[in-house]
């Protein structure tokens, strides 16, 4: 196998080229949580306590339950940031039932890097809460008291960069 000498030189100098000054400021870590308990009564009185399959939020009849419970951790440093949020509750059980077991409870997971020291230009990648529309999986962020069927059957997240 032939090896390019320039490739070897770059490989040897890589640790020197990537050397950077350490930032003395410690990273800022924060934790937050949110819970949305509910009790709902359906006059149709479904025997299995489940509302119709196309309803994901507040979908259990005559039970005190949790629609969404979130735990979020965020870390921010001088030129980087990251967020991870996990969720549980009847919304996650109904809406994410078709997802792989490991991802069913993932609400948010993203990381970003600041591209410029002078400007607030960030490159963020991962799973984000959606900014589209008036509704959200989090009840306090909804502009209306109830959720529409169109929004209820669309994802409340975006992924990409």
C-alpha cells in the first residue's frame, strides 16, 4: 500500500495544529423540569379508558394522569452549548409508540458551536422543539386552550442542523 508523504506529515503535525488556549471560564450547567397533570372525563365512557387513537394529548378517560413530564439539562460554555431533555407521560406513550424504545422518551437533544467570536453565528445540530405553529407538546407554550387535530397529528419537534 502506498502512503502519501504529505498525508503522513499532516498526521504527525495534527496535534500541534489543533493546539488551542484553554478557556478559563467554567461551563454553565442548568437543570429544569415541567409536569402537566390532568383529569379528563369523556361522556362516551370508553371501557378501556382510552380516547380515540388519533388523540395523543390528554387521552385517558376518568383518570388522574400526567400528559407530559420533562427533565432538561443544558450546558453553555464560551463557544459551545448543548441541551438534552427526556419526557414521559401519556403523550409520550401515545405519540411515540412507533419509535425505537431508546428514543421514545427523547424530547430534545442538540449541540451547537459558535462560528464567529465577533458575531452570534451558531451551528446547531440535533433534535429541537418545533417553532412552527401555535401549538406545542408543552401545554404552557400553546396559544390556545385546546389543541387542533392537525397539530395533534404532526410532530412537535424538528431535526437537522
